[in-house]
C-alpha cells in the first residue's frame, strides 16, 4: 500500500470499526479514508472538505489509488449536506476545538 499514515492518523484509524460507513470531516488530502478503503476496513467513505483546493487534492489521491467506488469527495461545511443514512462513523480531526465544537 503506497498510502502511509502519520502516528496520529494511525491512532484514529484504529478506532474506526470494521465495515464502517465513514464521514471524514475536514479530510484534507484524504489520507485516512483512502487508507481505510485500501486496507478493506470500511464499506465506503465520504471525504469531506470545506474548501475546493484541499478537496481537489483528496479527489486526486482517491483516483490515483483506485478507490473511486469506495471513497467519495464532497464539498461541505462540517456535516451540512449529510444525512444519517450517509454514514455511521464520523471522524472530525485535525482542526481546533472551537471548530469541532461548532460542527457538533
């Protein structure tokens, strides 16, 4: 597998239950959902980002790693635009506490 996770993302990945339908809020480059898809840990994932630039980077990684049928990029502000049927596991990491509290 060519995608490598930092120790912080490895710790987060270890908490994602097998078979999860993941929503990764603030995915940045999409490393976490792509790694989880490549490792067979998830059913599918949404790689969500607030800004188009980072989302384009995530979409590029998704294509390069061939997981387009499992990981879907989405431009969204936090959890807006998602419904409960979109996922059963949410990751909100890599941003400040105030931003996370605002999303929740």
